[in-house]
């Protein structure tokens, strides 16, 4: 049977035209997604206090953020606003406001700010999505890389459950190849629906590999940041590890559970009788299985949301037998100690914190103070002090707190110029030694000159 081409050709052309028109223009999709969030992206400039050099110094840095409520709440990273004395925020439309910190959490590296804006001020708002992204999804990274405001880069989700050791216990990360450079920190990661799916936190100088805190994790903590000013984590005092660790070539012969790798001295877990090498099967009847490292953050976050001082029923396997252990967590509290700059001495004294300085807490289980910063060619540096020296006593007085160090420092200044040397006992490399600090020279004035 023959068919006339005169009738077929118009039909084919019509079909082709219809197919083209039904396919969305990807440029339009990206443009719409950008337009949904870009007005709410914030360029942040801060003045921060630098104490690491044994001096009180002011510095200027920049980062990014995103407005998440009509009240002017802004989400950003903790490290963007840490130790700041002034925070200024500029919206995409050019309006600028100072801001204050409503809440922050160093563990997740998130902070919630509040714009100081007149009552009735209208600000654009971006919406946080609770949806978990899939690998391969197209995403936009917005912010101010290198201080260049209103910048957008595009990439895909390279991994949606990246475990980063030493980068927080409570979250897995999105890994993306969207360019995220210094200054992008705190800016939003946006999906093609125009929703904020994460907060950009880590990148590199080349911008080809970056990591983002998922919005679903942030949404869990946001109510506590608003209510308490912090994440309000519960602390049991033990560390978990998975049943399999490919990099270290470790595998435990168990089908379920998570291994207790370490129990901290004096912690609720130790007092309750939990031991290293216990296999944790469940908490209050809920199974806890971690076959790989990627399974650990969800368990840690689940434990961290428990009620303080309320006993939890742990079922563990020890020496082949199942036993029950009741553990009541306490509030985790600060994860970084207080500090004080002894400028004339040329050192910064900081409180030892079990979360921030686990390598020092072994030598000072009851707490203490250590040298966290030294002024190059300052008095302490010239007299042989080194960073991480644990300060045992000053001028014959035992010191355990930053407040006590401050008292001895101020007392030493009152003795000038007649007395300008003081004996300080420190612990270094497990050994106790006495150093004589000569603070005759005012190296602070010399530096300013």
C-alpha cells in the first residue's frame, strides 16, 4: 500500500514542533530557581577578634547567608560569625543592616542571626526544603566567593551521604562540584525547584569540590537555636565506630549493632558501666546498626536529641552475652573553652575543653588552662613557651581556670617595673617543667611603633 508523503510531512513537522515545545528550556529552569532564592541571599561582613597570636587583634572577613523568615532571621555558618564584635549584612537589593546572633552550634557549623531592621521592614525569604537530594541532581551555589556578592555557580550533587571525619559528629554532607570558594560559606545550595536544600560550608581554593550541610539536618536543630540559642545536644560520653572500616581494613563479626570505641572518663556512660568494645544493639528498644561510617552521624544525632538526665535503656553485647545498661545523658555544654589574652606576656591562655582539646584532657582530666597562642618574638616566645603547654601554676599559685590566670596576669602588671619576672610551671610532652617569664619589655608598644 502506498502512502502520500504530502500528508505525512505536515504531520511529522507538527509532531516535531510539539515535542520541542513540551521540553522545558533548562536555562529557564535555572533562571527561575535563581530568581526564587537570590533576593534572600545575604552578603556578610564581620569584624572578628584574633587571639591566636597572643595579641588582641581585630580582623575583617566576609561570608554569606540566606534570609529564612519575615522577621529577618538569617542562616549562616558558625565559623563565619565566630568571635565577632560586629556583623553587617547586605541584601541583594543593596539594603544593609547590622545583625545579632540568635543561636549557634559549632558541631553542625550553623548560626542563626537576626537583622536589626525597623519594624514593618519587608525582606525577601527563601524556603528550606526537607527533601533529601539524589546524586546527579543539578544544584546552584549562591553567595559571595572572595567577597564578590551576588555570585551563582552550578554543578551536580556528586555524593549525597559523604562522611567527613573530624568535621562534626552529627551530619553527613552533600558533596558537589558547584564552585564554592572562600566567602561562599553560609550561602545556600539551591535545587531546580528554587528551594534551599543546604548551607554551603566547606570548599577549596579551586572550587571544584565542596561540601554542604543538608537542610533536613538544619531543620531538626532550628527550633532549638530559636528557643535556647544553641542546639542543646545531650551528651553520653562515648564514641561509636562501624562494623566495617575499609580504609583501616577492620571488620567485626556481627550482623547488627554499632561498636563502642571509647568511653570518656567521668562521663555518664562510664558511670553507668558502659565499656569499650561493647556492641550497642539498641537504645530504648530502637535498633542501632552502623555497618559503615556513613551510618554513624544519624545514630549520634538521634542520641544527641535525647532528654537530659532521663535514663535510656541500652542493650549491649559483652563477651558474647546480652546485658542491659541504663545511661542518663547530661547537657553537652560548650564545645570550646574561654580564653584570655595576656598581651604583655605575649600569650593567650585558654580553658581546656574535652570536646575541643581531647589530646590535652588526658593530662588534665579535672580541667585546666593551656597556651593556645603565642606572639612571635614576644616575651613568652623568647622565654621558651610553646603552644599547647598546659599551665600548672603561676608565681607559686596553682591555676585551673582562665579567671585565675587573668588574676595573676593583672597582679604581675601592678608589680612593674620593680618586678618583671615570674615562674610558671607547665606540662609539655607529659613532663613538668618550670619556665621563667621575663616581661620587662613591652613588645606590644614596640610592635605599634
